């Protein structure tokens, strides 16, 4: 049994029964059978379904957003924005996807794209709708079918996504939610009826899924953790950089793989940036996620908050300094429960400290000083992750250096990194491999068939 816990109050919500072994088998077979019919549908049928699913997300936006807020704590306004992005993601593949799958001629033949079969998605709680849509939109357009193993704390979201797909008129078995625990995943990956797996989650979960996929010789896409650098050089617009850095650190209460986690600032502007950045972080309002004035809701659970508090304590024990914030806060309206904490800044953090080499999944920024561009790049690359990055410079030569030398799958220039339907998304190093979104995400789970003659 899965029971949702509102992280703003600690109050239990809806409960969801875990699938029995027999029920799981029925769903996997249904997916296998659905693929036989869906694989031979035309693009008009697939794109029409995507458009109808987008309409369902639009029509039910507020209800869907409230479910996410109650289950994992993000502000209602950010949950609404996430649902709106999901609708845009479905429409992107409906409108642009068929051209991405056009046959590609080459001398003596043609390369053609074909569906592969049921794809298993193991998804996290932090963007509980968008993470699923990033796999589901391409899956439907490709002619594949999808099975979702969602995080245990967002089973209401998982059920709602399936509800939207069914309401849009999808064939039975095209997309199914699997309320199961993680210990069932390896057996699913080994099942011959499932052809591939995609995971967004922790480094540890990624290793387990990759190991299982490797044993089964199946394609896997992994989008794992990140410790993204936010690099600010003297030529940058300092006011805009500092303001954006606050949003980039506290969005989703700091619980995003592509949150800016390490602010790397040139020595010449370090003090000025710190003054502006600190003022912005101290002004962040943590509170009831349903209220429009709230900047930041609770962390996803009290366990997650304690993890972040423990990481801060370990950094302080090794010489790092917490300038302010980083403290547990009481819940709103007299609730004894709740997983709130204040935004904060850590300085003097040894870059080789164990915690500095991890992902800080909470609203705490680590601030580093760099004497020049070489030092900034070295600091950016001094962690095992390589997901995203943000660089702030108006010098063309500096921009070229950063684009060439930063070890990451994505770089935003003079902007906060974001996940967009048309932009390939993914990382390198221990942040995973493969890509989601754009044409590359569509092609990941398709057979590129060579036709000669």
C-alpha cells in the first residue's frame, strides 16, 4: 500500500494499493498486445491522440497541480506551470514529431525509423508530471507503448496521468501506471516483452537499472543527479546574474537535477555578487505552497530535509561556513509536521569535500571564488557530475572557452538552465547517458533500419 503524505503538514492523504503479481503480469501482457496494433498506426492517429491528451491536461490543470502540491510540496503556481509545460510537450511532438521520423536517403538506400515495443519508465517525484511526459510524448509518437513505475510518494500523480491518457481515447494498454515498489523493477527489465528502460533519478538507482538493463542487453537512458555550476564573470550583467541565481537555486525548493548548486564567481566581482545574491536568498519566502505569495514550499519529506541538514553539518565540520539560513522551519497554520527549511548560502567549502562532490538537493547554495577563467572551469569540472551549467559572460572568447571545456551535457548562456520540449536534455559522467526531448529523445527508443536498394 502506498499512502501520500503532504510534506507541508505531515498529514496522510490518499492511499493506493500495490499491484499483485497477477495484476502486474496482466498489465505487461496488455502492453505487449497493445504494441502489436499501435505500431502500425499512421502519424495522423498518433498526433491526434497527443493533441487530445494535451487538451485533457489543459482542461484539468488546476486539479492536476493540486495533486502534485499535496504529494511532493512544490508551490501551486509552479505545479500549474509544470502541467502547462506538459500540454506544450505533447503538442510539440504532435506538430513537429512526424518530420523527425521522415526517411533519410543516402547513396544506395534509405534509413527509416521504426518502433521497438513497450518501454518501461522509472520516474522521480520532483517534477512528477513533466518527467513522465518527457518519455511519454515521444513514446506515443514513435509507435511504442509505455509502462510507468513512478516514485512511491506521487502515486496520485501517476494515477492522474493514466486517467488523462484514457480520457483522451488512448487504446487499452497504450500507457499504464504500475503501482509497484522498486524491488520489482529488475524483473520487469528482464522480461522479454519490455524492450527498453528510461530512468530519471539518483545515481544509485541509475546504477541498479543500468546493471539490470546490461544483463538483459536492453537499451537504457539515464538522467541522474547534477551539481550544476553557475559561473559569473566580470563582463556579465551582475544584477541580472544575482537575481537569476536565486531562482536557479531555490526553484522546486532546490530539488531539481538542473538547479544551480555551485555558484562560481570571479574574484573581481565576488564580494559584489555575494552581497546581491545574499539579499535575494534572504528574501525568499518559504511557506504554504498553496499561497500565491510563497516562493518556496517544503522539501518533499522530512527525511529529505534531514538529509540536507546533515550535509550542511558535515560541510561545516570541515571548515565550510554557513552564512545564513539552512535551518528547519515550522509548518504553516500551526501544523506540527512539515518539511520546511530556509534558503541559505555556504562559503569556504573545500571542493574535494565528500558533500561538495554530492548533489545538494535542497535550497542551499555553495559559493566559490575563481581567480580567472581557468580556475572557474577547473572548479566547474571538479565533481563527478556533468548534467547542466549556466555561464554568465558578455565576452565572446570566454563564452567559447566555456562551451568547449565545461564537462556537461547542457550549457545556458546568460540565463538559467531549463528543460524545454525542443531542446535535447541529458548529461555525461555520473549524470547519466542518452538524451530526452527534441528529435534525439524521440530517436532513443526506435530502430534505425537501413534499407539498401
